[in-house]
């Protein structure tokens, strides 16, 4: 899939992305707390290289970390900066591809790539390029945090949809509904996703449909690629342990 289509998907979704959550502000705080506990140091220099509209980046800034956010979607990155500013937080953002990060070597204590972002890269070459860039911008011993969907389970079951999520629009309390349809490729690993949002519109429903493609990255395979990229002791930590909503690959940059 051309990278521009991923940027287009998130550019189109940027204004409504918060409606994926039943309570976005609560999710910001909860995810920030969970990631902060894994970082385990105060005022870390953190790069969120798939920041979207800022869910994890703002959560970590609320915990006192010095956060920089990048995203392939210019509109999403701009909204993340705006959302941080209106919360009186400092968050530098830029539009950037995680395979070509615009930072000097060894600049960050932690790199975060959350919310199933890495699986937008559809070839081993692209995943390797992104991991190499994350390793490059980390200081020696710095921490990598990558979250994906629970792909070991999903590769076994190959579901055709994800459960609907209901959110309330703050002004007036009207509900919105978000759900997904998945169309698996013949290789059994890649899938096209149709992302539906039903938005209230004067007693009727306005339907937004957006499409993108993912690669279901098995846990052992991704951990192996991280090791090849120069990360040490890659381990998967599950939601019941971390309190984060997805499995997290945790590793350190080699000295």
C-alpha cells in the first residue's frame, strides 16, 4: 500500500478520531499512566513516532515527560499539538514517516510506537527500516515500546469484524458508533480494514467509511526483527500485567 494512502486515511480521520473512544480524556490518562510506569524515570525525553491526535503523547506529557510527537498524517500531528496546547502542555509535533525520522542519533530516552501503527508497514523491508530508525534515535540503553493488536490470537481466528464502540458527543450527548470490517488477504497475514463511523445528523445517521491495510505481525516474529535491529531482551507484556489496552513489545537499545 502506498504510504500516501496511510497518511490520507488518518488525515480524513483526524477530526473524528476521538470518537473511537467512549471517553477519550479518560483513555489519555489511563494510557499515559500505563506507559509512564513502564518508562520508570522522571522527565524522560520521549518520541512518540506514531502520535496520531495525541492519545499517548498527551498522556505522557501529563506525567511530566518531555514528549515529541511525529505522525505520517500532517492533520493528526497538528491536532495533537492543538489538543496539548489547550491542556496547557508542551508537545512538539511534526509530520514524519517512522522509516525516516528527522532527528539526530541518540536523542531520546524512550521511543513509543503505539496503537497498532507499525503494522501499517506491509513488507519486512519497511518494518526493518522503521525499527532501525527507532534504534538510531534512542540513546544506548534507551527503551522501545511498541503496541499492536493481539495478532497471535487474531492470526489463529482471523475475525471478520471488530466490536462496535459507542461514544457520546459532548454537546448534546448524542451517540456515535464506530466499527470495523476486516477482509483477509489470501496470504492469511495481511488484511484490508473498513472503518465505519455513524455520526448523528439531525435525527438521521451520517456514515463515514475509510479504508486502510494492515499486516498482522506475529509476536515472536516481530520480537526477532527487533533483536536483529539492535534491541536487546525484547519481551511482550500483556494488558493484564501493564494496564495498557494492547500487548506491548518492550526492549532496550543495545549499548
